[in-house]
């Protein structure tokens, strides 16, 4: 609910448990408070404007000190604000000062659409949108700062639309999507890593100055995830305050926290300004991607569940979101590039015998690809490996009552490919400069419509021909030498944003053309794991590291923002191909059960006893996957020896707990694991014994002793009566 009090200039944006307060003071919009729901009476003192400049004798309210101290809800550059701005635009005369003054607001029941970008949708939910109009007359710039509230959530979606109402073009040098102004001691949590080690949590105090993360490599990146949380030093999983920003965007991003001389912290997120500039012609608009704002006063657990529910209900559009996903076997770690139709059909037969639903042919089915050094762009069948063709293979798979999935890396071109022979200029490159090589491939200049059309058509042909149900859309290199001949020199910094818009456009087109197609996004594992991609695909390959112990940590880090049901998770071979660790077969299954579930190993090499275990694992998946998809997720424990999590059904009568023993220690006390989110007065049955919900939450559940490293237990509890 949004309340506007014109007399006090207060806007109060109420979600279920939170309120964001904005206030107009002397023509500027400040954010004096964002947190737990409160009622306001006196409001005059909220945005302090009486900060004294340099000497105490001077009058309060002097302009420079006003802007440098005011908690601007959308800070701009120039006019005396010396903290990081959200907005900076260069005008005809070369100046880039913009003074964004409040000129009015409007409210809507409908959420305005953001053209060309992924965004939260409002299906089955009442929403309210507040638009604040901020204007700079000299520049002719109107900034519309847009906040949308959802009846079923504490998340607020924020984006900004910039209109050029002036006569001349303006160069947008920085248009961040969101800014929060917070007070008091804070710590920042970010998700960082690299290939095969994605999204490890880092928590550190916010000090004076600017602390930032971001990416400039063309994707949201393995290095930092486009997500940031600010918490109190005392915040834990179950208590304390936490604020968050998650970016609905998959390209270069920037997130920063700046603590100023008044001990106030400004947190911002948006497109990375270092690799961005946009010429906004007269009469045109620029739309920023959306940021999902979050607040919880009940710790990080509630904070994450806010995001999980919102992403499931308002970001992931796919109809597969709440459906049981097909259990697949992926050929990558089974065969790598070494396969042919005979091997594939053999794998399909074994998959069928084990009770799987889909065969996914990963890298190597196209062009003349036998290793990673050729054929990207040649999206037609590799005749040496599959001489009968894709249509034939599709029929063979269907005859077995299986579905067929296919890997593509549509954004790339190999120098050794027919496509490159025909169109060497289609690779992203700067004239007269060599192209940096990475994984033996270049990036396609998708900002050019003819290249997008080619990619769409060549993918659509195969999908149609072989009746493909699922595609894995991979992206395995970073963008270097960013440049496109389709833009003039002064607009080259539009490249990165146009590139990601192009990726979105192709995925949107595929989904429109093949409404039943399931896309799993991927980028060298989890290098583009963000809310932008989730708008197009219900799942993203979480990491190439499928070792159960590492994966448990990666999935736990990822769960800070993203729901487990969207994490691509497979059972792979032992010893693990990436790190060589040996973990129990059932542990690998228990970790994959907390994601989309599937296999990534050569089923034909399995012993009879292992085939039987696979059948048991698939039964577990069918029995429990509704909890992963629809349940609430709780992180219960993470230390050097153990990791534990819990899924609770929406009515709390079914509880699934996973405990992984990463490392055993001699003579440990019997573990009593405290559960969360149970009905305190209900009776839960576990292992033939009856416990109360309050007992399980306060004293804990006795975890069976586990023997060895990399082993695990799956504990399933049901409530006997409902209250
Ligand atoms: C990336 C993916 C893998 C696999 C390979 C194929 O690394 O993350 O799962 O598809 O590419 O080359």
C-alpha cells in the first residue's frame, strides 16, 4: 500500500512487513527510512537538512552541505553531492551536472512494462506503482523513478526511465537503477568466486569510502554475482536486519556501498558505468533494468525466502517452474566430445532402463566439432558422429519414449567454422586489432540484427527438426575488444547493453516460437546466474563443479538470493572430474535433490548395484521434488564438518532435512540439529518416533551417526495432525 501525504511530502511504501519512507525536502526526494513497518507522527526532522557546513557560524541549509548530506533517493552528479551518483549525463555544452528536482508523482495499479528487458511480472497479484518525476530543466532530462509493490511479498521492484525532453541529445554516462540510504553499523554480504567455485559468501564490515563489486566482462560473471546484502553485525540466519538488492540483468553490473561522513551508507546497483554510455536523442527514453529490493528484520533466512518466493512467483515465467522437471542424463561428463549415434542410443537405452526421462546431448553434436577448437556457429549435425541426421535421432529417442535435449552456445563463433569462413566480420572485434582468444573462440556481434536472425533461424531449424524439448544455452567466454561496426564512434559504449538486449531478444523469440521449450541457461557453469536469465529459463546450471561437498557450499551460497528449484544440479562420476574427491553415491543424489536433479555420467559403466541405487534416487526425486519446488528453504548449519538444510512444505506438515558430513571427526557428540519453520504444537513423526514441532526447533532432531567423509543423511518428517 502506498500512502502519500502532500502536507509533509511523505511517501510511505508499505509491503507486508516493511515500509520505505521517501520525503520531499526543499524540492529533493530523500529516503529517511527503509525497514520494519512503523507508524509515523512527527516528520520534520527525518531528512536532516540542518547539517552545518565547514564552520559552525554559517547558516544551516547552505546548498553544498545540503546535497552532500541529504539522503538522496536517486542521487545525481554536480550541485554539491560528492558521494557516488546514480545519475550523470553529459549535455550539449560538455557539462555533466544535473540537478534532479522533484516535480510530481503518479500512482498506478498496473506495473508499467520495461521494454526489451526481463522484469518482474504481476500475474495473480495486486500491485501498486509509484512514479516520482525528477527533472532538470537545463538538460531537459526527466527521470522517472519507479517503485512497484506486490501484495504477496516484501520485495519492492525499482527501475528508472530517463526521458530526453530537451532539444539536443544527452549522453547518459551513468544511470543506476536503485539507491538505498541506510543508517548505523552495517556489514556487506556478496557472492564471489570463479569457474567451478561460484557464489561463495563474503561478509565484511562497511567502512568509510566506497566498497564495490561488479563485472565488465559482458556477463554478470563468475567473479561477483549481481546481488548485494547489507546486514547488521549481529544479524544471523534467524534474527537481525538484512537489506538486499538483486539485479534483474545479466550484463555488466555495478553495486556499491558508500559510508559517508555522517555514518550514513548509500547502497546502489545498476549497469556498470565504466563500460556504458548511451546517446539519448531528443524525445527518446532509456529504461534501466530492475532491481529487487528486500528487507527482513528476521535474519537472513527470512531474507532469502523473500527472494525465493518472489523469484518463483514474479520472475520465472516458465510453465515448468512448478512442474516436475524431466530427469535427464547429460552427455558432457559421460563422453565429452567422444560420442556417436550408437553411443548416444546406448546411453538412451540405459537411461530408460534406469527410469530417466530425457537425454541431453551436450557439446560436440554439430559442425565437425571433436574438441573445443571448432564449429561454434555451425548449428547443423556433425555427420561423422550422427550420419543419420538429427531428425532420425529425434525419432529414435521418441520411439523410446524419452525426450531429447540439445546444447548450444549461440553467442559464439569458432575461427575454424563454416560461419567464420563466410563471415569473418561477424566476430566481435576492433578493426586493425587482434582479437583476444579464449577457449579457442570469438563472440558473435549479436548487436547486428542479421546475425541475431541467423542464430535464431539455425537454432529453430534443429529444434523443429529433432523435436527438441530442452536446450542448454551455454556461454563460455568473456567479451573482449568490445566494438561493433554498426554504431558510430561516439556510441561504442552502448555495445555491452545492446549485446545483452540481443541475447534476451533471441531467447524471447525462441520461447514465443516454441512455447513448450525448456531453456536451461549456463555460462561456463554458473557465470551468468541472475534474475535476468531466470526470466527466460526456469533453471540455470549452477556450476561445473558437481562434487557433492563443494556443490553443497555453492548451492548454499546461491540460496542467499536464488531459490533451490532453479539450480541446475546433477549427480556425476566418482572420483569427481573437477576436483578428484570421492563422495558417496547417495550424497551426490542428496545434493542434486536440492536442485533440478539429473545425471551427468556414463550410465553404461554403472554396476548393477549402482543401477538399483539410481532407481532409488529417482524414486526419492519423485517423492520429494515438490518440496524443492514449492517448499520454503532453511539453511540450518554450515561449518568445517557439516552442512545441513531443510525444505518445509507450504503447510509445514512435510519436512525434508539434508545433512552432509563433509568431514568426519572422531568422538563427536551426537548431533541434535535444530529445525526451523515447523508448527510448534504439531506432532512430527520421524523414524517411527513422535516429536513436537517446538521440540524439534528448540532441542533438535537426533541426526543418525554417519561414517566417513562425504556422506549424508536425508531425514523426512511428517506432521501427524495439523495443529
Ligand atoms: C561449459 C558448461 C559445461 C559443458 C561445457 C561444454 O563448460 O558449463 O556444462 O556444457 O561447457 O563445452
